[in-house]
């Protein structure tokens, strides 16, 4: 969330740390890719709106270093 100086709060999306996987390797890869893509989109959004001080942490959580 973002808390503004005037006290109002704006809810923001957050990175997903966990995801459901599958015993089927093809489905497991699809689910992992879906999770990674979601986190990439959230990372880009948060950086766009000024959360650049957290870029490295978000980068690692979104597994963009793959």
C-alpha cells in the first residue's frame, strides 16, 4: 500500500511469493511461467509509480534474474 502525506491510503498489488505447482512437469512449468509473468508485471507497475528504491528486492522476488 502507499500512504500519502495527507493520510489517505492507496492499496497496491503485491508480488506473489508462492505459487501452486503440479507433479506434471509441463503443467508445473506453465504455472511457474504464469507466476513469474505476474510478478514481472507487478514489478514494472511498482517501479513506474516510484518504488525504485526497492527495485533490487523486487527483482529478486520476481525471479527476473533467471
